[in-house]
């Protein structure tokens, strides 16, 4: 698992460059990453070509309009919903970790946070969306919370990833943090994914590995390591992971650019 985390740090150099420019902390992080290298390039298995009629979420996403965001109970506009998320995130940042106030605010923030990719996209991912400028802080807050039940947290993240496609900034922050979290909690994800349909599982893996450069050698190494672990947990889920990743490689396009 350590080698996966090491590789994920390497990927931040390209995937999170805009994030580094926005915050001084990430400027320093970027400098460190540029001066250091994990130096681990494992050999990769050859990836077979998929048949033409295999699952193609890219085509599905291209023709699909994002569904409207379903507002939580008690909210009557997307602006009102967005403002509530801003207030809760600010309360979390202003309280001490582990305090009662923080735990309450974290749980309220988690319950309000979008449950689908479409809703997340409307709030954080679309250009000019209400929370576009808050996407980094809100995603970091989500993934730094320790008061949420682990299984419930994984369920929420799977729901967010279904039918998603990578884009820069808001969606990219979610994708990167999801991959990092999954790398440290793979058994929990595989257990829950096993209850989903093949199409849903393919959609999840497609979003996880989507990005501007899925053929990056370091990214392929990360895939191979997670795939090997997944095979021992659930061959069906692992096979669908491989199929989704092979589909991404076969498309040879630069998503979000």
C-alpha cells in the first residue's frame, strides 16, 4: 500500500498544479515533489484490446445532460444550499479537531454534501458554479473528517463517482482524493461494490482512473498494484476494474482539455 501512496504523491505534480498555484502550502509541496521521486517503476502486464461493443462510459457521458441537483429537505434554491455548505465548512475550520462542536458540524456537512456526481458537478465542477472557488477547501474538509462511520463514508464516495467523468479543478480534486482514500481502504470499497451491477462498477472504476493521462507509467503502476490486490478480494470486481481501465487506454484522448 505504501508504494501506491508514493505513486499518488508523484501524480500531484501534474494533476494538482493549479491547486499548488492557489495555496502557498501546495507551492511548497510541488517544489518538494519536483525535487524528489519515488523511483519505483514496476513492470506492467500487457493490456489487451477490448471488443468494440464493450462498455463505453465516455460515449454515455458525452450525450448525457447533467440532471438537476435534488435539493436536500428544507432548501428551496441551489444558492441557499451552497451557502449552507459554506457556513458549515467555515464552522469546521474554526473549531478544534475532536471537539463536540466540530463533530456536530462535520456530521451536518457530510449529510448535506452531494450524494451524486451530477449534484456535485452543478455545485463544484461546472465552470462558474456556485462553489467552484470553494471546491478545494470543501473536498479537503470532506476527506479529513474522522467522525463519520467508515462504511457510510465509502457508500457516499461510491455514489459520487458513479457516472462521473474527469475534469480539471473541482472534479479533479474529488477524483484524486477518492483514489488516495480507496488505496488505503480497498477491502471496504470492494465489499460494497460487489453488490452493484456490472455497469455501475464499470462506471465507478472509469471515473477513478479517468484523467488527462491514464497511460502515464506511474499511473499504470498504481493501477497494477490495486488490481492485484483487488483480484484476491473479488475477481468479478477486479475484472471490471481492468475492463474500465483498458477502455480508458483505448480511447487515447485527453479528458477535460
